[in-house]
């Protein structure tokens, strides 16, 4: 697969537990994304591991949020 994903290889970080609820459709999409990420970068990763990295990427790229800070 030569396609690049917006979310690149994952850095190692300290974490805290945070519980959320998702729609079944979003859960399925996250699992598909995790599979694509695993295949592209050669390291098995699950959707739960990806979520904080996706949220961080979203927040750092949100121009409106940057202006608020």
C-alpha cells in the first residue's frame, strides 16, 4: 500500500484513562483505520490506541482553537 495516512507512526507517550461512547458506525470506521495503519506501518495497532493521537492531531490543526489559546 503506497497511500499515506494523515496520522503517521505513533510516538510513545504516557497516558491516562478516559472513557467515551461512540456510534457503532464510528467504531467500525476507527477499526478500519487501525487496520490500514497497521498494514502501512508494519506495527499492529488497535483503534483504542489511535484515538488519542487522532484527537491530538485534530486539535493541533484546528485554527479556531489555536486562536483561543
